[in-house]
C-alpha cells in the first residue's frame, strides 16, 4: 500500500482528496501547513506528496525542500490556483514532478498521481534489479533499465544455477563477456576459475595448443609441457568468445570435449578428463555459416542449449542515461572529478546510433571525463561525431552503386585510417579477430600502410 501526504491549510480540500485516495486503496496522511508537513516527513516514509502552493506558514516550495531533505525518494505534485502557476513552474525546475490546477476534474488529478506512483514503482523495481545483479554477480557495470535487458537478466537468473552450455549472441561491444561472468558468478562454479579466450585473437595455428595444451617437443618451440585453457578452467567456466572464428578442424576437437569431457594435449597420445562449463559467444550469423559449411551443425546445437541474445544499444536507449553516467562516474573518479551530463549532452547521446554499442559509449565517456572543461558535460565536450549524432530511425545514406563487398572494403579502409593503420586497434574496432582482419586485408590489397598515397580502394 502506498502512502500519500496531503498538505493544505483548507480542511475541506484535504478531506475531499483524502476520501478520494482512500477509496482507491491508498493510505493517506494529512498536514495543515508547512510546519506540520516537515514534522510528518521526519516521522513517516511517504511515496507521494500533494501540496498546496500558498499556505499561511510557508509555500509548497518549502515542502518540496523538506521532501528532498527527509524523504528524497518521494515525488511531489503541486496543487495550485491559476495565480500560482509561475511558482509551480519554478518548483518543477527544483525537482517537483507535476503541478495541477485547483478546481479541475479530480479524476485527472488521480490519474496523474497513479502515473507518478507507477513510475516510482518502476524506478524502485529497476534499482532492486540492479542491486540484485550487484549482490549476485558483483558486476555493477550491468545496467538494466530497459525491458530488453531485464528479459536478458531474467534468463541469466534462470540459467545461472544450472550447468547448461549457453550461447551468448549479439553485436560486438554489447557486453557478452560481462554476461558470461554474471552467469559464472551466480552459478554453482562461482568458487572455481573463470577463464576467457577470444578465438579470433589467437592465430589459428596456436589456438589448439592454447585450448588443449601441449607436451614437450610437440612442435618447434615447445620446450616444455603447457596446460591448456580447458584444464585451467577445471571445475570452473571456460568462455569461448567469438566462437565463429574457430576453424572447422578445431571445432571437431571442441565438440569432442563437450561430448565426453576429455582433452588431448597437442603431441600427446593420452586423454585427460576435465570438468568444465562452457559458455560461448559470437557476433556472427552461425546459421548462415552452417549453410556455407564453415561452422559445424553438431557443434552449434551442442553450444546452443540456451541462447541469449543481447540487444544492441540502439534498441535499449532507456539504458543510455544510466550507462553514460556510470562510465562518467567510473572514469571521473580516477581523475578526482564529479561529472554530470547536461540535458543537451544527454539528448545527443540518445540521438547517436552507437554502432560500437556499450564499448563505444564507455570509450566516449572516458574521453569526455578527461577532456571536458567543466563539471557539467555539455554537447561541445562530446566527440564531434557523437555531438553531431543522427536522427533516430534514419539510416545513414549509402554510397551509390557499391556492392556489399565494396562497402565492406571501404569500411575496413576507413577504420584502418582512423586507427592509424594499427591492426590490433582496427580488429577491435571492427569486432573481428586479427586473423580474420589479416585475411580481409589480403583480400582487399590493404596489407600495408601507404607511404605517400593511400592504397587502392576496394
């Protein structure tokens, strides 16, 4: 049951409103002025305050200040005559939720109160969920104000206590590893190791040894035996990021381990048993890869016991304000700064499409924390391309008469130039492994940085 405080020096106005609210199931507390309201707020926890603007011992602004001081989670609605509208607008600027003209339809006031209470309940639910995530997973970076991410976390809560294999899908930068850690830390293997490997970042000739280990003399340079990541993750979790970059030959060996729990180090004739939960992630279209014969169907179904699809940031824009402030707080604290976003800057963040998703947002907020000129972040403090933004729902215009292959080559070239021809940074920006990047550079004739003139465009 919600508690509503009515503050008005007119007994008839208080009584009429109290009867209406009690009829709709609310608990009502009354105060005949500012002094009584302050006393009540010091003794009671209320959910909503409806206050007259002008009273003999003060104003609704005084009540608003008392609410912010003693009961900051409560919302305030000003109930005022027309003559007090200017002050009511001032109260909105100070943090009041709404103002309502006296004498209007009481059902309209009740509707606004119900709406305020629903929004408060939603904020409380969101905070409870974030607190649950923090307590269970120890990962405060997970922000879930949007319905899309709440559905993801609901599934995380369901699957984490099991030992099921999970395939986490989503665009690069959406937080797949963060979700994998959440599943690990909330599950029965939380006391065991969490071991992660990006299958696209390790050269394919070394990935088998990295995963399964090797014995001394297994290949040139193998001067001693080495444990693989499956063995390091024994009784814990192994996270195979970018599983779509794995070669078909290695996919067979991973499938065998998933089926019988055995590994065979490179160069060994002896199989060892491991107890590992496997989580995998990819931004690739595995169904299309199966159709093309580059990803094994049997491995796909072995990994895809539980599928989690992470939405791109452009589809969970409700999370952007909290995420942006979270990253500002994190990086600002390292610099001894307390930063906040202006409404103008937040509008620009909401308008920008964020092709690099949450990772790009964090990078942008780190840069902003370093370079912003004041404690309030203004649009001019943002990166120019973020500040420019794009209209929501409007896709950028594509160059005319270019094939999909040509578009890919052009995009890779532009990313190379933006990253100063650093291959590691380019691969990360594109969301692919270095091996995949090198293969595409050879395909498009972009292996080397230009000396005087740029390489040919695809």
